[in-house]
């Protein structure tokens, strides 16, 4: 139920929940145009206020419409119908029941706080404020790595398409070890001074913005985010009011004193003569709106790598700002986005504009003073995952523990080498140091040791077999054995005894013996 009384008290009631709002504007509404129920014409959606996020008409069952006490027959009284509109809700309800619960929004239908949008024959997930993507918001978004030398991604609005907003929505995922850095900054046109900045300050997330009055800040102090783990930040602004959420922590709300339009108007009216009240009211109301609008937004800067700024080092994923996914646009080569410095898309080779010699030299210089980096898990463009381990030699963030390769590579790649060889024709510099986890290294060492031990045992057995004593056999050729066969069982040749020669008798003491070893 939506209602408004004579004192301009607006009331919205949904089931048992009621919300009220008082305004100081005009009390009479001039409503002489058409009344649209269930949506508007397609060409009208682009002209709706920016606070109206819906771009589609209503789907479902609508009944008992009450307009100031009048109950119209929507189908009979309609001037025109658009789309499929039928009388009664029984068919729609029956169809929905037959579909079963698998096509309706459930509490866990979308991951990572994605918003479930119920459709006529199923549902979809709005992953805008999650930093993730995919049908169910469980695929890691487009990720860029910002190295020690500093990187910057800049989106610039066309001159004739610079928005002015009363409400803003910003979300991004990141991992870093920095205590102080600028992640994202949005600026207005030169001379206006409006801005919005997302930053890390003393290890905590903080947002500062100014839309024409004073700097307003909102900060999450209960959790440090410079631990190298993946974190998600969600920020919303409506006028001077703001909300901030880090990961799954409770939402922080900020309502600056005197920010609401009617509060400012009430303060100003006390000093305005009565005869000028209406004119000044309109001027103050318009001025109040201006003090809550982020005027003529010009650029979105990601990474903070500028003169006098605090460059960000780490990874940024799935950035979303008022409908723009700037990292996706940068990966797709959008002409309004430029990438500078060491910002690199995860899964890509480093920029070919740097020669291998200069890259190696820069690596050597950084290794003298760079801090160690703890485990940071990233995902490449091909959904490969890996970890980088602590090292005192380099602070580059490695996207994967696998060797970068493509179909044209000729030389083999050794994951354990610091700089795997690449074809010289491509002109790529040596990739970053590939780090393996200590557990993997221990397993490999154990396997190698076991294999070496088995080889040693096998070699020793072969040596003993080849050098064993085969024994000797002494045969008295003058003596005949019982058998007259040409060979003995052991294969030794025996001379045949001439016929008629008597047997020689010998004492048992002189009997030949055979020894087997």
C-alpha cells in the first residue's frame, strides 16, 4: 500500500512492515497523463529516473488495484494492452506449481551474496555486487595484478556522456599486504571537486567521498584486509548517506548530520522572511538536491598509480561501478579504457614493450629491498589455480604455479626454473619467478630419494648376479659312470668306455665329490 496525507507524509506498507517519509515540497500533484500498470512502453525505460533500476515490466499476478477508493477493471478500462495479459491468476499459479521449487528463488540460489531474480520460468542471479560472475555468481571475475612498480587502469567517460548521480554502487574483490593504498577513485570534471575514493588505511577499508559539501568518510575498523587473503568490499551511496560492507561482516551505515534535504530546509527557513518563503523554498530544495549529486563524473582510476598517490600492489577482481565492469572492459580492449604501468591481466604474458634484459635488471634491483609475499591464491583466465609462497627475492604476484605456454612454444618449460626459456622470435621477456609450495617440494624430494634407493638396490643385485661363483667340476676321465650317456645331467661331456675293459675299483675315500655353490 502506498499513501500520502495532507501533511505530505508518505507511507509505504508491505505486509506488516511500514516505512514513512515526510517531504516539504508541493502538496498537490498534477497527474493528468496516462496511468501505466505493470510497466511502461519500451522506449520509456531509458527516460525513467536513475533510481528506478528495473528495466522490465511486471510478471506475475496483479489483483485488487485500489486507486483512491476506486477499483478499476484493468482489462475493460485499459486504453491499450501490451504483451500477454490474461484475466485471472489460476493458470499462472498452476503453471508455477507444476514447475517445482527448482525454478524459484531460494536463500542459497546465488552464491557470494548474489541477488536472485525470479523469472517467469526460472530465475537468474545478479552478480554485480559480488566481484564474481557466472550463472550462479561462483566464477571468479576478471582479475588484474598490480606489481611493485605500480600500475593504473583508467576509464574515461565520453565528453557528452558524463553522468551525474544521486546514488552510486561500487563493489570489488582484492588481495594485498599493503597497509596503505588507493584501490579505486572516481573524479568529476575539473573544477567541480566531487570525488569518491576507496582506499586501505592502516590495514582497514575506508571510503571517502565529497558531493559538494564536506568530505564524508565511512570505515570498517573491525577487520584488517592486508593479510594477503581475498576480500570483497561493497559500497553504496544515496545522497550523503552511505553503507559499507567487507566480506560477510555486518553492514555499516553512515548518516551525516544535516545531510537530508528537509533538515537543511528546516534550518534555513528560520532565517527567511515569510513573504519570500515559497521562492526560497524552491531554491533551497534545488540547492539541496545539488548537494547530494555526484556531478559530471569523468574518470574511474583503478590502482592509484599517480604522482603523489599510494599505488596498489596485489590483485583486483570483478570491479563494478554503476553498471560498468571496468576490468572486463579493459580485458576486451575497450577504447575508453587505458592500462598503464605494471597492471597485467591474469593469464596474460607480461607486456612485450619491455626487453628481457631490462626485465631481468629490474628484477635484480627489486630483490634487494622487496618484502616477502605470503600465499595469495589467484585464478588464471583458463581457470587454473596455484599458490605463491614466501620468498625474499621478489614481490611479484604469480597467478599460477604452472608454466605459461602456447601452441607455438618449442623449448620445454621447467616449472622449477626461475626464468623458463621462451622463443626469441616472440620478444616476450622472461616471465615471473615460478614458486612452488613447500609441501610439493617435499613430496618431489621424497619421490626422487625413493627412486634413487630402488636404483641402487637393483644395481647391487645385478652386480652380485654377474660376479657369482659358478663352481668347478673335477671328472676322472679314467672312471666310467653307470650311465653310458654322452652327457651328464649337468651338461659335461663324458668319453665312452671301450668294450671289454673291466671296472676300476677304488676306495670310497678316493671317490670324487661334486660341489655346488
